[in-house]
C-alpha cells in the first residue's frame, strides 16, 4: 500500500495526529538549544517540531546499537526514497508518526527536499564512519548534519537562499558551531558508540592518541587539545553572529537564544578545565534562566 504525500498537504486527521506526535517528541527530549520554543510564532511552531522529529528519528536509527550497519542504511535509504518519491509505505515505516507531518511541513513551508536529503546523508555517514582525520572533515559533515536545519528555519520564516544569501551563510556558521559544540560536549557519550569526532590531526598536534582517549586520560595534552577545539568553535560562532542584526522579531530572539546556548555550553566545558571525558556538562534550569535573560537584553 502506498499513499502519495499530496494527500497529506491539508490538515486532515492523519496530519493532525502526526503533528501532535512531533510536538510531544520535541518537548520530551533534552536539548541544549530551543526547539520550537515560545519565541517561535504558534503558526510556525508545529513545522519546526516536525523537522525536529524527522531529524531525531533518523539520528536514532544511526545511533541504534541493535541495528547492523546494513540495517541502518536500509532504513535510512527507505526514508530517503519516500521523501524523493512522495510515496509513503505505512507497512514499512512509521506512517502514523512523523511522516505525515513532515510532508505537510514540506508543502506549507516550501522547504527544498535537498535540505532533508542532506540531513539523511549525514546520518548515513554516521552509520558507516566513526573516525575523522581533519577539522575540515567535521565541517563538511556539519554542512549536512546541522546547516540544513538552520536553512529550513529561515525558509519557514520566509527567507530565500538566493535572495538572502548572506543570512544563509551566517546561519550555516552558527549551525556548524552548534554541531561542533555537541561533539565536544558528548565526547564520553560518543566513545560508548566507538565514535570519535576529535580529528586525528588534532591529536597528533597535541601529542595525544586514540589509546589515550579510550583509556580516559585527561592529561595536559588532552586539556590543551580540547581547549584548542573550543577556541576554533567559538571563532565559527562569532563569524555567524551578524545574522542577529539582520533578522527581526521573534526569529531574532530564537536565534539569539540558540547562539547564547551554544556558547554557554562551551563556557561550561571551560569551567571544568576541558575535562569532558569524566564530566558531561548540561544546560540546567539556572543556565536556561540566564540565557533567557540575556536573550531579552540588548547586545550579546
């Protein structure tokens, strides 16, 4: 049984149930950065939730230790095919969950499919690749794992990648920095999946090794290495900051909160002397309150 997605571009019962599923999923997951917060207008919030549910669900496939590599790729390729063809197969993939809302969002938000297939290509890469040689490899990965999300948000708010080229470029830099921030926050978590995002060239530069990493050695070389990665990430954040002076209204506040949230995590990593192997920093309620206050104040 196949259902063409054009059936799902109006708010019928199937779409409404799917939008609720996406909304509940987004609200139930811990995140460093706001996902469809009250800063996003209500008529756009469900669109953001459906994109989150899509990305979260695909990421869960790539991270699921119970799936073999071939199974991960099969599921992600199946999702990719449904996106490109516009046909849903409810017998093979969560028809009652996020897909109806996603197709509704694609239509209503006028979202290019390439943004979504780029995200899937990053999740497929996560399924087969667990080591990186250079920082440039990380930014290439981020260009598909994170940057499309920022581009989708700008598109939902009526911006165009050709007309507003500078805005999309600034967004890409902030999203890349957010992805890198997540890497440095989750070093210990990723090790349990045998996944290392610290580039091997950075390890060699600071006299550190994979053996040191898996042994949990937080020596001076490790501290200097993570400090350098944090500094590079902060520079990328700063290069994207001009977007905050270019967009207006509630989108500006949403982006500012996201920007501040990412930098707050980097500050927390600095506060533990970069010892991320034995400590995973998180954004607690006090941190969220500080970010909310700074978001409403002028400047950064």
